[in-house]
C-alpha cells in the first residue's frame, strides 16, 4: 500500500468517524458521541503517520469543524457538507 493510498483510506475513515460523531450529537447520545470521537482521534493519529502531512492538517480541520458546527447548532448542515467531501474518497476506495 502506498502512502497516498494510506492517506486516502485514513481520511475516508476519519470522515465516517466524524459523521458518526455528528449523528450521535444530533441524537443527543453523548456516550456514542464520545466513543465515535475516540475512534476519530485514533484514525487521525493513523493519518498523521501516513506520510501525508497535508492530509493530517485537513483531518485536524475536519475535527475542528465538527466542534464548531456542534457549538453553533449546525450539525445537519455540517453532515451534508461532510458527505460531499468524503463521498469521492469512499468511491475511489470501493473501486480499488
């Protein structure tokens, strides 16, 4: 597996983890939110070691955006935008 493929894989997985966080927060399930956030942090660490620092930086921004959307009560909008960002990665990975 190449570094670029690893970064795509981890970024796509981070997106799913963050989407789970958003869904849990929307549902008011803070236990599930905390578990999903813990998974996201682990995935972010894998992304950090993928050899693509720019992907890691984007992952950090994604995590921050989740927190901002949560604080502003805009998680539904955030999820729609997140889906648009993550979908191409998922599609690419599904055809490999």
